[in-house]
């Protein structure tokens, strides 16, 4: 079992520690997915950045 993992590239990224994690993305570069557009996925918007929890 991995304890940590991280990925980032071109305005998108995520990290996970002990099974819990966050992701972020630049909404000017990456369009919103269906669940983000219609509120099925809980996310925070700070300027042009979307930040959410990983399951």
C-alpha cells in the first residue's frame, strides 16, 4: 500500500496521503465535468481554481 502519491501537469493536479486527498484544476484550461457543473460533486472555487476532495 502506498502512503503518498502526487500528480500535477498543465493546471491540474492531485495528491493523496493515507487514502485521503485533494485535487485542483484551472477552469480556464480544463472544462468542468458534469458532476461539477450540476453540483453533484462538492468543490470550492477560488478565482479560476477548483479544489475538491478525492474519494
